[in-house]
C-alpha cells in the first residue's frame, strides 16, 4: 500500500508536465501618440490617435502604440495568437476607404501630453519631425520605412469606410512573432506604427481611440493567447521527493 501511495503522488505531480496550459490576456497600451504632418513640431500624446491622409489638405498622420508585453506575460511563454482592436471615432470628411496596418517600430519614442491637433512639444517629446523634440530628428519627417519602422506590415485589417466601429486586426505569424520577440527580449519593444495602407489617397484619415479615451467608452486593446512554460521533469521529481520527505517531517528546502 505504501508503494501504491508513492506512485499515486508521483502520477498526480507528473500530470502538469505533460499537459500544456494556455492562457489569454487583454492588454491596453502603456503609451500612445500621433505624428501629424499638419502640425509637424507639435505633440499629440494625450489626443485621439489618427492614421491616414486628411481630405481637407492631404496631410498624413501616423500613430504609435506600445504594449508592455514582458511585464504582463510570464517569461518563457509561447505566444500563439494576437488580435488588435481599436475603435474608429471619426473619419475624414471625404471618407475614402482604406485598410490600416501595424508595422513594427524600430526606434524609441516618447508619448508626450499634447491635446487636440497638437500642443507645444516639451523637450524629448516625439513629433512628426522629431524623435526627441529639441535634440533628435527622424531620418525623414514622420519616420522612414526600413529605418524607423519595418517596410512590410506585421498585419493589416479590412478595408473600411465608416466610423463608429471596432476596427480589428486579426492574428498573423508576423504579429505573433513581434509579441514573442518583445517577450523574449523586452529591449526590442518599441511598439507598432498604425498606418493607412492608402496614404497616397486623400480622405483616408480616421480618428481612433487612444488610451486616454478608454474611460469614456473608447476601445483599444491587444488580446494575446499564450502557452505557459511546462514544469520540467527534473522539477517535478524534486517536488515529488519534497512531498514524500515532508510526510516524514523533513525539510523540502
């Protein structure tokens, strides 16, 4: 009976080592901001996010978003699915259809606290012209593909032409790879650039929820599905021995 009891304990402890454990978490950005060509030296860190080209004067806006992956998901986890959502608040008067893309951003940036269509940038704030206002310019105004952000998008959403909807960008292998990389090496996480796929066409500009608008009905989040690390066989056996020893009133540490 004693041996049967021992094997029962070992079997119970070995179950986690052969059963994958999946989890889902929904994150909101730690910071976000817009780079707006109409006001190239102003900051929009506390305003709505904007992406696309305006219909009134054909200027481009692009938005930056940062999700703190490493502080939210256990190290060593495997990312399996990533879905991005943002609510479209308003569209350009011209209302031209466009899809919107997420491009991995390659350089650091600062959110700032500008409101409306822009407020005076503080030293270090990111603007259309500057990575860090007062000290460092982007390689090209608004950022340059291949330098500030990846030329190929990690994912793109559907073509739309109406406001007041939840805009969803579904999981892709590249989107999953971005989040996995940021989990494994947080120093690589500079977030994503949200761009219109039709920046050459006027009227594609949309205002999206920012993190500041979440308390008033905005929607902006990232849903991540991941598999947590499984216990190693050695760890399970050590824990088994600890249980057996504890029954004999011996220390497990």
